């Protein structure tokens, strides 16, 4: 399926019948099949699809980064007057950055771990001989400030691992826009960002399009796409299955796959409803011997006046958590939301007793937890577990799923191999996996399967509390929907309580009973989820909600489509 040409008389970028494969001979595997599109100056074309759909391979092809083992063919691959087919390495280096800016999804692997981010951004300017050293330094600070990096002078001196995921992503975007290229290709540019920072990044990209830059936005987030794109192409299994004006595709999708993606987006219209068409309610496999939940409303976690300070690279001591208090009750979900740097992760570490507060305390089941000696905490650690953002980072890649889960089982309860094997199968069934996954290793699992194993790992010691630290932010929409449905099923059946930390307000609204809003290390608002989202009291909460992109309801989509037709 081809995408109609841009309205510009002469598209900045033209792609016709693009095919990309890897390997050779009988081992060759084609992953992009005859994709065509055009994008004009000042236009944003969104390419939407899930992992493995071919959207990122398409993006990398446009900047000559498919690799030596790839096969690329196209009837047309044109950037302005430049034919991109068959270019050499040296020519591509001249084009990347100057003519085409590329924003990768994984900032940590894209930035030099041994070079301060300021020097990394300045390197783009230096290679293309833009300005003096002093002007480049000033430009770097301006770029960091433009993409919403706080204290840009200090951040420019930091190494990538010293920045949060959101700050690293913003530094990468600053590098991509440094030379004001004719085309920007942004591959999932807001995936790791909180809503207000994502809004700032989208504003930066929107400003670029208003200045005449063509933008190709690669994303699985339809809400982000709806805010920025003029046209959208939905790609599945390497081929475009639907395309058109953004209002038309989101308001009246023709392809079932597009409808599945739209239905998977958490929204106010179907809070707490099932999001996935493919997931079904979890059935407990017989008597799994789970700990019976305490009565709903009993405090399991009590945080009292938590304070934590750290010394920065400039020698200044900063308070990152300031007088934070809350309770997590049995059987409920407490959502914690805030921007990068708000103190969410530090609070999580204190609740897990991995970081000791400078003042204040955490109680577990009414008894000292953060202040207790580790020898007293150790027998109780099974009561509180964690599901992380990317489980792959917490698995030994050499271990099978069997060994990963067996390592978390209490030896006294499961003393022999037969008992452990039975419990492992129960855990896998709880999270929607089967016996065929037992001998698999993490790298052979999909992202959704790995996250399910991560949830099984958290369930292994039969906890009362699970800390969910950005557990779905790295997942595609349909996989995210399945995992959120799974969390709901497990809570209903096991009575487990969740402390659910996320920068995604749509997810927080969907899963939470109560919500805590954090800013600059402090709680600025808390209350029932419906109340906080419907009637926010604090200006910062209102700012967060105003920055939240949402899919238009059908009536809005009809109006947008009518306006689009009238404009044409």
C-alpha cells in the first residue's frame, strides 16, 4: 500500500517501493516489503507500528544504518537532490546530522558512556565545522535548554549514566537538531519521557516543522502521534496496512489492526476496562497456596516524612525527596506520578529498603522497615517485591526461565526439584505463559514475554506488595494492554497491593485507586484517582493533565476529519 505524496510541490524526501532484507541466499529474511511514502517541507508523517513491524528498520535505512549484512532496494530513495541509493560510508557521514537528523530510541546505547553529554552534542557541530569552540559551547547550552533539560550548564558536564533516562533522551534530541537539518527522523522520541517533558520535546519538533523541517515520527504511541502528525501510516509485518490524514485514521480506522491499537490506549472513557482483545482473565491453577490478602484498607506500607539528599557533581547537596508521607493499603493500587527527577525512583528505593532515608521512616505491616537492621529485614523481604521497567536488565542472560524463577523460591517451602518445578509452572500459568517457556533464555523471549517472566519473578515469594516501577513504559501498545489486564487480574484474585510508579498519566489513571503527584521531591497532591484527574487542585497537576496527549473521541475525530476535508 502506498502513501499519497505530500501536498508540497516537491517532497523533501521520497521513498518508493522500499524493500529491506537481512542475510543472503536461503537465509535472507525480508522485513520491509515495498513501502512507499513522501514527506514535504514543514510536514509531519507518522509511521506507527509495534516491535518487529519494520518501522525502525525503515527509519535506519533512511540514514544509511541498516548494516553490512542488509539488502536494500527501492525504485526511488531521494532526499532533495540526493539519490540515497548506493551511497558510501563517507558520503553518509556528510549527510547524517547536516541533512538528516536522527533521534534513536535508546539514548543510553547511543551516547558515548565516557564523554560528557555536552561534548557529545558539540561533536556534531565540530565535525561539520560549525562555529568556534566558544560558540559551540553556547549552542550546546541553548539546545539543552530548548529540549527541557534543567540546569543545562551542570548537565552538560555529566556523563550519560549520571542522567536519568528522560534527560539522556533529551540530550540525544538536542544532538539531532543541532545543525537544523532538512529532515528529522525521530524513532520513539518520547518513549522514556514523562508527560510534560514529552510535551516539551514535541513542541521542539513542532517548532522545527513550522520552520520548514520535514519530520518523520516513528512511534507506537497513538496519542503522541495525534498531537503532532499531519498524516499517519500504520505498518504491520513490514507493510503499510492503512494510511491517511491523522483524523481520518484515528476517527474511522478501516483495518482491524489499527482498531486494535486504538482500543489498547488507556483513556478516561474506559477506565479499569479490559484493554486487550487477545488477553483473557487469569485463572488460578488450582490451589496455588497464595497468601490470603489482609482486609482491604489495612496499611501495609507507611511512609513517614521521608527525606533524602545527595551531593551533585558540582559539590552542591540537593534534597531529592522532601517530607514525603503516604500509606499503601492492602488490595489497592497507589499510583505515583511525576516528572523525571521528581524523586519517584528514590522513594521506591527507600520503600524497598535499598536506600536509607536521611530522616523519616518506612513501616512494613506496622513494624519498622527502613530503620531495621538487615538481618531483621531479610526474613520479611519476601513480602515486598518489584517489577522493573526492563526486566532484561535484571535477568542473567545465561539463565533459563526455570533457573530465574527457581532462584526466587523459598527453599523451605519448595525443598526438592519436583516441588519447585510445579511452582514454576503455576507461576508461568498465572502470567499467561506455558511449559514451553521453561527452558527459554531471556534473549529468546519477546519484550512482553520477558515482562511476564518479571511479574512471575515478583510473585514467586508470595508477596503482599509489588512495586511496579515503570513496568509497561518499554512495551508496545497491545503488549502494554495485555500486561495491564494481567496486573488487574492478579490483584483481583490474589489481593496483592501495588505501588505503581509511572510517568504515563493514562496508565496511572487506568490502574490506580489513589494517586500521589510528586514534584521536586515533594508530594503536591494526593487523593482518589477520579478526583485528582477530574478536579486537580494543584497548578502542577493541572499542568501535567494539560500536557497529556489524548486520542480524540469519535465526535472530535469526525469534526477534525470534516475540517481536513474543508481545508483541502
